[in-house]
């Protein structure tokens, strides 16, 4: 998940581009979401996704909603103390 809101930035750039001459308009590349995590297993990703779900619930207007990451390896959820 991202605290920075890329979609809002894209909309602002598109709106600003409508008022600028063509030589000053910057093309914004398409954003690709990487949803497979090769560094960590599914148990840790599931625990992290639970925390992100809480952040989305309480602060939904301040972060972009993205698809959940999937791990390349299976594993148990960590025990949080």
C-alpha cells in the first residue's frame, strides 16, 4: 500500500495539462502494481495485510487501495506480541 496517492496526482497533472501548451505537458507513465513478493512468505504477508486493512478502514481517504501481495512461499503467520 502507498501513503502517496498516485491517482490524485495523475488527475491533477491531467487537469493542469489541459491548460498548458503541448510542449510543456509531461506524459505520466502507467502505474503497474507488483503483487508477487519473492522476499517474504504468505504468513507474514497475511499479517501485514491485516494491518493495512485496519489502516484502510480508519484512514481510507489518505492511501491508495491496491491488490494484496501474494508470497511465492507458504508460511505460518507470525506471533505478534
